[in-house]
């Protein structure tokens, strides 16, 4: 069954599929894919990562950069 919310429909070649925000791997073959959304200044933001480890690394890097700015 194709996920109707997915950008990775059956007709999308892996080389044209979205990539992990952290490691850059294709999400076409990422069964543990993680998607997070949030609102910033009234605009929807979205990040896609290939698994929980990449999402955690991406999130940690954002938290560290926010600490550096303060």
C-alpha cells in the first residue's frame, strides 16, 4: 500500500527522492524515515531524516548552534 502522505510514491526514482537532512542519504529506501514539522514565525517548517539517529543528530546540532548564538 502506498502512503498517501508520502513524497516517495512508486513513480519516484530513488535518485530523485528526498534526502535525509542530516546525512544526505536517499529516503527512497529508508523504512525508518522520520519527519518533524513545527511553526516558526507563522510558517510551517519541515525536516526529513532517514532514521531516529539522524533526526537526533540533526536536533542536537540545532540545539548546540542555538546555544552558541546566546
